[in-house]
């Protein structure tokens, strides 16, 4: 195949089911630097070329239909092929494709989306969310959080409060601040991270970190108190904020014990530090609520969002700014010297608005909370009977299971065997996208998934677990 046919017309390249895969892979490897990819591997094995999608399925260039258990990258909450989202983008592109929101200028979709988000964000205790700052991604939003938290304390005359505490194995993005806030050792090892004044405590991962015989409830309290110990070690007067995902996503779907968040709240309240909930994955129905802080009864001051706000159809992120910060930063702070060209991008906001309306009309968060989420939970619970599964748990529409060598003794496989990757390979070959984080296998399917489709997915998961077992025995 002549490679020029790959460049034009794009519609053919994107839609045709059968492609000259090798030619696309060669072009890809020659020109495209991918995120989180070993390019040596890419050159020898070639990238999987995804050509189109519909509902909960994607197709590759070889014509394989694959059930997307990861919603793209935790973002296609409404499922693929939603014409009304494409229509919203088209209409807005023809009306006003771009204008900036700097210097006392605004646009209608950005205003409408900000108001919609404020209406969807529930008040908890004395915290309300009436203000939104827009960016184009989760990473940019977390950078914004660092700047906002520091600006907040500056304005209150407490500039010494600079330290932000996060957790090991958290993921908060790939910019300098995002990767520093995150607790991924592989990322810190590249490029002198974290940047100054960002530090980490351990994650509340019961399966791995609990002491023998320790109850989940006790472990949750102990894990939360690592925050208090860290605050006291640093000096409370120097701590600006604590940031955490309500449920850790990229770290392997780490669901904290029920006692964890109330104790964290007690600690941040006691020391007066800001609480930032990173809900880039957890918001917009993923855990059965518009925002996950509601599920856990958390009272955050800043809430990061991205991904599901547009179901990933177009990049958009932002920060819900709670009243505590808003009253200082916005009402009294004068000009905040921060912003992105695409803050409040009219097309992204129009798609966001259409997506939230669609999700509201189809009651996707409610279905996850009362119907499909509980059904998925029962199915995952049943997986615990599988010889390879040491633990399996869900929270709304995220789920994880641990592959173990010996269930009775909770003994893990030697990491060098890369059993998670073996399992992931079986998933691909059997038409299922499931992610491996070490030997934790995780999913986050589209919220539009039906009960029958959950059954289909569970059948595939069991088949892949059986195939993995046959390989590792
Ligand atoms: N925060 C969390 C919790 C995430 O899961 C992610 C991405 O997966 C990010 C931040 C970064 O978002 P982005 O990739 O849009 O910059």
C-alpha cells in the first residue's frame, strides 16, 4: 500500500474496517511519539490500530470487534457513537469555533456549562460549589490546583503554607506538577520529580498493606492517620493541601475502607488544610453519583474533573472551586495570573453540556448506583471462586481483581512472570480490553453498558482467567 493513501482522505483511514495495518504501523512508529509507550517495542511489534467504535465496542484495523472494558481511558462514560455529541460540536464549530475567555470576555457554552456543573455539584456540609475554572485536561487542572492553593494561602497572609501532601501510587497527570503530585515511582525517576514542596504518604490498599488479622475498618483509620503523622512531621503551619482520588484509578482501582475518608476529613478539618479531590475518573457517574465526594461524604475545597465531562469526545477539564477558596481567591483576590488559551473553549463546553444533558436524560449515574453497578458488584464477588483470584471488588463502575499464586496464603506471583500482562494478552485475543496494573486486572466500562452486556463481559473475563491459569500452572 502506498503510504500517501493513509494521509488522504482521512475519513477512509478512520472508518474502513480492513486496513493495511503494517503500513499504518510503520508510519506510526516513524512519526508518532506515544504516551507511556516503549518505542523499541512499538517498532518491533507495531501499535494496535483502532479504527472506529460504537456503543461499548471498538474495532481494530484487522476487523476485530473488542469490548472496551476501559471506556477508552476511563472517559467514554456515555459510550461511543453518540450523534448528539457530534451534532453539538458541529453546531458550535459553525457558530463560534473559538474565542478566548481572558480579559473580561466570555462565550455562551462556557457560561452554560459552568452553571450546569454548579447545579450538579451537591452542597456538602458548609461546602458549596458555585464556581468553575476550565482547562483542557486533568493534568492542567491539577497544576491549576497547586497554583490556586498557594494563592489562597498567600492571600490569607500564610505564604509559608506551601506543602501539598499526596499519596504513593496516586495518579494526578503528566505535567511537572501533575506527575509530582502523583505517586508513581517510575515517573518520579525520570526528570527530577517531585518538584519541591510536594510529598507523599502511603495508599490505603488493604490487600497489600493491612497487618495480619487487621480489620478493614481498623486499617482504614490507620491509613488515614498516616496523613496526620505527615502533617505533624512537616508542621501544620507549612501544609497547604492534601490531594487524593476518592478511589485510586490508574494505581489499580484501590478502593479505600469505609473508615478512611471520614478520618481524612477529621484530620484536614483539624489542621485547617485544603482538601483537593481529584475526580478526573470518579466524577460524572463513574461511582454512581455526579461527583464522588457525595458518595463518600467528603467536603472538598477543590475538585478536579476532566475525562467524563465530555465522555472523552473532546478534551476538557477543570476545577470546581468550593466557596471557601472562591470567597478568598475570586471575591477578594484581584486578578489571578493564570489561564489557558483553551480555558472555556466553546466547542469543548458545548459538547460537555450535551454530554451532561444526555447522561441526565438516560439517568446514567442513577443506573450505575442502583442497577448496573450493584449487578456488576455481584458478578465480581462471584469471581472470588476462581483459583487465580485473590480478591475482587467494585465501586460503581470501576472494578479490580488480584491475580495470586496461592489464594489461601495471599501469595503473589513473582513480578518477573508478568502474570497481569499474560492475562491482558488473553483479553485482547478474546476481544476484551482490560488493563493490567502489575497483577491487578482492572476495568471501568462505559456507563451505558446494559445488564446483558455485563454478562457478556463477565463471560470474557472468566475465559481469560482460565486461559491465564492454564499458562501459569
Ligand atoms: N487525575 C487522575 C485521577 C487521572 O486518572 C488522570 C488521567 O488518567 C489525570 C489526573 C490526568 O488527566 P489528563 O490525562 O487528562 O491530563
